[in-house]
C-alpha cells in the first residue's frame, strides 16, 4: 500500500542532516485502541513486543478457560 505525502522539509537545528516527511494518512494499520495500549505500555517501560505477547497469552487463556468450562459441563452429564 502507498500513501500520499503532505509535506517534506529539510531538518534544521537538532534535526539537521535529516529529511522530515509528513504523510497524508496514518502509516500504521493499528486501531486507536492499540495505539493507546502501546502508549500506555511504553510509558510503563514495556515494549510493543511484550504487549503483543501479553495479548496472545490473554487470548490463549480465554480459549483454555472456555475449553475447561465445556469439558466440566460434559463431565457433569456423566456423573
């Protein structure tokens, strides 16, 4: 995918020797909630990768909990 460029400026002062490019649209496919979660995570000193791993584990925990509940219900039918 591509996105248009709104502006390009040569850096100055502490940004000298750099080119600043401003896109017309957001470059990430992240949702606003994901951006907020990343910002919160980074402010606590955590990384994006640890957030993604946490999210994955949370989903796995929810799936495992559902499976346990399903198996308990099935076991209850035999008792």
